[in-house]
C-alpha cells in the first residue's frame, strides 16, 4: 500500500506514519527528516535548506524533489510507503504523480489528518523530538522512550516559525486536499483525538 499523508505541521502525521510502518512494514519517507539529516551531515543541500526551514518556509522544489526521488528509488519502497511531508504544493503533487507512474507505483490514498490551527499552535509549542531517532513527544518527556536519546525542541518549533508554517500550509499545501479529492483518493480523519482513536479510524478508512 502506498499512501500520502496530508495535514498541517503538528497534525500528527509523523505519529500516525510511525504506527502504520510498524504494523504493516511500510517504509516511512519524510522529506522533513531527510532534510534534517542533510543539515546534520552538513551537506551543501542541507546548508541551502536550513534558512528556509528555520523561517518556516518551504525549501525550493528543486532541492526536495531530488531527495524524494532518490529515496523512492531505494528498494525498501517496493513493499509500500507512507509519504509524510511530500507533496507540499501542487507542483510537487504533479511531479510525484509523474515519478510514481515512471516507477510503476500507484498511490492508493491521500489521507488528511485534520486538526484546527489553534490546537496545532499549542501542540507545536510543546513538541520535543529525539535527536537520535526523531521520535516526537511533549516537553514533559526528557529522554526518548524508544531509544533513550536526548529530546530537543526543533529550531522551527518557535512561535514565529509556527505562524509562518501554518500560513504556508494554508496557501500552498491545503489546495492538495482538492487535488486528491478530484483524483478520488482523499480520505479524511479528525486528528484532534487521542492517537489510538485516530489510528483506529485510519485503519478502517484504509481498509487495513
Ligand atoms: P516537516 O518535518 O514535514 O514539518 O518539515 C519541516 C520543514 O522542512 C518544512 O517547514 C519545510 O521548510 C521543509 N520541508 C519538508 N518537506 C518539504 C517539501 N516537500 N517541500 C518543501 N519543503 C519541505
């Protein structure tokens, strides 16, 4: 099964993706994680991406698309994937459609995790991530429950960046809801509920 996750930053896409990949052995492809890895490794692409990310803007398509295509071409994607954070605008969605067709993949569903922006602001301000494995939790969690790594606040989880990311989501990413509805692929879940409740509904929606 190949899925795209849609939803504002902080809607819980990463959390739900994690559950899906663990239960169904799918490959999690997060362009945000790929970019953060590039920054950590100090690659030229990472250096170029950092300022866009810190200010809450999208990294230019030409930088992200290459990363995404490279990741999709790896063999583990053949067993099914969950795309988290890509596409972020209509141009990326069109590139994705073309790339998947070229590679012989079909997209089964675009799953929207829907959460009000007020809730998102509270969630992101209180979010912490593991430096080692990327696991996310609230500020009360001091060490990663999965790998004991150190938890930190992402440099783009600041009030200014959060506001900008939500504006970017509204302007550039939310039109994708209509894009996938037109393709008959859109499924939507209310993400403002406990994680396991959201996940249970996702499984029903995806027929899992
Ligand atoms: P995320 O981890 O998905 O919240 O992404 C963090 C940041 O990485 C975003 O605010 C963007 O700056 C950048 N980013 C991630 N995915 C994309 C993408 N598909 N296109 C452009 N920028 C992206």
